[in-house]
């Protein structure tokens, strides 16, 4: 089998299938009874798919604590799956969830960025990077959590999946293939939520699912900024592209049909993604010689 | 009294001449980055070998010819200086897929044991630290020559070739399409 086909099979298709099978198993009740949100076991289903992909793409961590910044993504996937269950049961207690999320993001950002603070970002510069990246990650995740609570149906996971996929190309063209593939894996498992919510327009994706996707994708972006490095503006652009479901709350759109809302939000997401991907691609093909991995 | 002073004077002269003529037991050389080459090769898609090099190699070599066990080697390689004649590939090698040079900017080798194999060959055991992972390696080092450089400094040259598995250093991206075994050749010129 061709190299690229193998990467897609093991890094995206099989993880999505695995996540979908576990999702179906834990959410069987959602089809029988009209639940407010997906089952609390949903983040574990997403984690199963992602961890499979992580194992196939870069292998299991060689040690604990992990040695390499990228290996922390395996740990954060397990941690966010567990934290996602906590968020699911914490329900509408947003302040409690916000505070826990702040501790979570600050702790993981510290663990991952610590080696850079010892050499590249010494002194106050290191603390500024740590504080800034933690704040950005936390704000984005908290915004996503609020969107997911207010917007039922497939829109939120669809947009998150698209942004993780588009972000994967941005990372690929920034010379980081492993982070690109891991972003693709997040896209695949988030995409597995879409068919589950296709016919359940009144069911939200759940705080746990958002915790998993925002936790892992957030750390991929933090890795991209700190270690590749990808310009901060491009990652901020990706984060903005993921917030388009907020348009669904506009009264003018609310009056339209469900498919129109989804189409408009997806179109705006796609336009923002293209505006980030194109310059990245041009910079990639314009630099030096063709490489092609 | 006069004979006694002459005797002391002669003894001082003999000792001075002896120290000047005999080499010191252990001599410390600085690696000359300009005349040192660190090249590597790795197989691409199980087809052809790609060659690359690191352009910044520094360190010290302590040579004790009478007692090689007292010799030692300390080498530092700037991982950011990786060069494969393709800017994108060099940036990819610096990324977290491979060396992750922002997190691990330096590759180090520190010897732990040196022993003579024959007149021109030494066996050097030591610890190689790369990508944050330290592993023991053993290499045979050939003494390639000694002399003086145009600036009049004493120089000495060594060469070694050895193989490492990058997966053992936590660099597992792209396996098996991009080979696991990396053959490394280090040719050092050091001066004092």
C-alpha cells in the first residue's frame, strides 16, 4: 500500500471508525430517549480513537514524564478524557469548570514549555509565553464549552473537525508532519461525532466531548507555536475559524432552516481556513527547493 | 663549593631540557570546527541513501599516548546546524518530527573509557545524548595523523564511523519509510 494511503488509513480512517463504534455503544440510549447531551462516556470514545492514531503515528511515550514535547499529547489525551467526564457531570456550573480548566491548561502548558524556559525563553520572557499561551488556550476552550452548551446538533463537532483538518495542512506546510497527522486524527475522531448527531438536532455534543477536542487540539497548537514554530497569527486564525457556530445564535440566522445555519457557518469556517492555508502553502512551495517529505 | 654549584646548575639544565623534549603525559586539544566533519546517511523510502552533516561541532580531546586509559573525549554538536542541501528538509529535521531542536538544541558525546586496540586505533566507550535520550555507545577511532597547522599549532586527527538506531533516541517519526539505522562518520581535527 502506498505510504500516504497507509498514513490516512492508520492515522484517520481506523481511528474514526474506532471512535464511532465506541460512540455508538455508549450513546445507544441517545437514540431511544431524547437526551440533552451525548453520554458522559463520549470523551472516552474519542480518546480511544485518538490514542490509537497517536500510537500508529509516533508510537507510545517512551517514559513518564514524557521526554519529547509531542509525546505529552498522549498524556493530555488521557487526562482530557477523564477531565471531560468531570465537566460532563459538573453540568451548568460554568465557573467551577472554568477554574478547573484554568488549572488544567496552566499545568500542561508549564509541563510542555518548561524545557524552553530553561534555554530559549529565559527569565520573564518564558513566563510571558507560558502565561500568554495558557490564557489563549483557556479562553478558546471556555468559549467552545459555552458554544457547545448552547448550540445543539452537529454544527459544533463539524466545525471543530474541519478546523482540526485544515490546521493539519497548515502544520504539514510548516514542516511538522507528525503534529499535522495528530491534528488530522483529532479531525477524524471529532468527525465521528457528526453522524451521531445528524438526526439528533436537539442533543448537544456535551461538555466532555468539547473538553477532549479542545484539550488535545489546544496542546497541538501550543506545540506548533513553541516547537515548530508556526507563527502565532496562523494559530489564532484557526481558533477564530472554530468559533463560527456563534453565528447560529444570530436572530437573523436562527429564523432560517437548520441546514442553512449549518451551511453558512461551515462556509465562513472554510473561508477563514482557506485564508490561512493559502499563504502557508505559498510560503512552503516558494521556499528553497521542492522537498515533498 | 664551586663543584657543588656547577652540579646543581647542570642538574637544572638537564631537567629543563628533559621536560622540553618529552611530551607531557596528557595533552588537551580543542576541536577545530572548520576542519571537522560530522556526516550521516539514512535510507529514504527503503531506496536510496540521503547524506547530511552538522556544521557546528565543538569540544575537547585529552590525549595521553603513554596511558590511553587517561584519554577522554567531549564533543558538542549544535543540532540546529544540520544541513542536507535542502532548506525545507533541514527545517523538517529541526522540527519535533526529528531532532526537536528548540527543546534539544545540543547533541553530546562524553567518553567513559578509552583503550588502545593497536598502534593507530583506540576503542572509545561513552554516552551519546541526542533528542534528550542518553545511551551508551562504543566506537573504534582511527588516529589519522599528527602535525602542525599553518599557524604553527600542534594538530591531531581522528576518524570514526558507527551506526545508531534513531528509534532508540526517541526519533520514531516516519518509520519504516525513512530508515531507522543512521550511519555516522566523524572526522575530527583538533589543535593545541
